[in-house]
């Protein structure tokens, strides 16, 4: 991969969003994997986030999926949005949400939170027009910040998964 022209990587990863930018990051990342890590993907958050284009979201996902870590939560836009709608956290940024989720959720859910909430966020708890009418969690969900939700949740409905 490190030897490929960037145009080839662009073609390979199209149609992901921002594919031109990501292709440059993939190339830079592979280059550093070879030059700094002997061609092996490192297994710590600090090393992973030192690579081009790798932030906490990606690093946590690599640790969960490739290294079978049970100590990480991968927070993307779906996890951030749904955790706030459900009232598990009250945060403005995904990195903040990650830290709040470590405090708010039981450890056994940590490696699974991304898998469940991304699927949920793509199909039910969508960014715009969430399907609250079809949602099996509607009775439990305070729907914080959802457009058209005039109800303020009682404190005892702001529950986190335990
Ligand atoms: S009730 Fe609505 S806001 Fe709450 S989880 Fe379901 S879709 Fe999301």
C-alpha cells in the first residue's frame, strides 16, 4: 500500500466520503507503519493516534477489533448523538462523550457500544427524522434534543445501560 500512487488508493477507496483526503492519510499512515513500526500495526492508543489521519475513534476501533480490547469505547457521530438523546451523557463533542461513557456504562458493554449504536443510528435513531414512532426503546427514551420533543425528561429516565 505504501508503494501505491495516491491516485490508485483514491480509486480503491471511492466512494467513501472525503476519499481524496483519506487516500492521502492512508498513504501517509502506511508509510509510517513501515518506517516507524516495522510494518506492524501498533497496539496502543498513543502509538495509533500518532499516525496520520488516526484519531481516537479509529484508534479505539482498531484496539477493539484487531487487538480484542475490552477496555475501549469507539465513539463516532452515531454513538455521540444517541448517547445524548438517551440521556446517558450530556456532552458536546465525541471525545467528551467517550470519557463520559466510561463513567456512565458498565464495562461489559464497552467493546459493543459502537457496533450496536452505529447500526441503530443508521436505521432507527437517525440524525434527522429519527423513527421514534417505530422505536422499541421509545418508552425508555427521554428523546433529549430530538426536534418536536416537547417533553423534558424526568431525572429518573436519564438512565445509563448497566
Ligand atoms: S425513541 Fe427516538 S430518540 Fe429515542 S432511541 Fe428511539 S429513535 Fe432514538
